[in-house]
């Protein structure tokens, strides 16, 4: 049985990590340069912090704005998906599985049968 | 005619199976669990229960409204409150599924109406539980 994965979306996955949650708190109320964000995490390498920022940006949770040679990050509240987008994605995933299941039931040996059956054969 | 109007989701899928087969995937609990939930409690008659439990703990709670065998199913749709599901109260939205035979295939058309508009959803769905999640995390992080 497939594991229903539609309940978890990208934004929630992005905040599953404690460092990324800490970054979000930093950029919640103001734009913060990448360097200043990294300075808050002395135990984490710069590339690792950049990677976390990339995950947050990919999930649409932070916005990035270049400012000279700096990059400024800020929480992007409109990145949160609305209910319609959630439902749209859910139906599209689920209906694809319904299609597979119904076709498997109706044509359990579809490929083999299609090869063997004469095209004019009818079922009674 | 603005942002406050409820959203509609519409999808159509062609299935290489007869409508009566597809129908069973909306009315038979075992088959419902082949594609949607981890468990289902279905009583396919008008007013009957249509509850689908997701593996992660979310529960879709609805009621069948209309059933025309092999042709049309209408049910209400909502989630029990859950961190990972949007805030859509049971009874607040409606799903209409229409099955139309086309040769050996079925055209399944789904229309989900009454969804909270994007503007409201920012407060009601993602935003509110996102903030709740962050608040919880903040508390957790500062209790040291």
C-alpha cells in the first residue's frame, strides 16, 4: 500500500530542521545579510549555512535580494501554500494512483493478454 | 468577483477501466485504501459517512450527499484539525465526481468547490499553523 505523502508539503519539510527554523526566526522581521546569518551559527560551516538557505529559498519560505556583493534574506510569508494549492496537488497525486489501481483491477494481465489476444476476440 | 471568492479545483483523468470499476474505488473501503487513505469508513448512501484516514494522522471527514451508481458521487470534504493539513472544516467544501464512459475508458471529472480563497487561507491554513509551529519551536528552543 502506498504511503500517503501528500500531508507533508515542502514548507513543512523545510522547517523540519532545527538550523533552518533558527534561520527563519532570524529573518522573520527584517532582511538579514547571509554573512550575518552565518555568524549566528559559528559551529556550522558557511557552505552548510548556504545549503540551508537554499533549501528555504527553494521551498519559497525566504526571499533573496542581492545588495551590492551581499545577499539579503527575508521570510517570505506569501510562500505558504494556500488550501486550494494543497488540495490541487493532493487530487493530482491521488487520482493518478486511483487510475493505476482501477486499471490494474480491470486488466490484471494487461500486457500479456494484449499480446496473446486476437484483436477480434470478444468476451462473453 | 475578487480574492474573497472561494477557490475551485477541477481535474480530469482518463482511466482505462469501466465506470463501474472506477466507482468501486470511491465506495469500497478496501479499494479506497488502494489510492487514498490508510483506512476508510464509508457508508455510500446520502447522508452516509465518508471518512478517510491518512497514514500521517490526518483525517478527511465527509458525508456522501448524492450517489448515482457508476455516474456521479458528491460528498462533503474537510479535515479534522491537524498540523499538516490545511484548515478546511468538515462540511465546508464539496467534491463532485462524474464518471463518463468513453469506449473502454472512463473519463473521471472531479470538481472541488468551496475551498478557502487564497487571501483567507494565508490566515486560516498555512499561515496560522505555521506560526503555531514556529511558536512551539521557539518555546522549545528557549526553555534551556
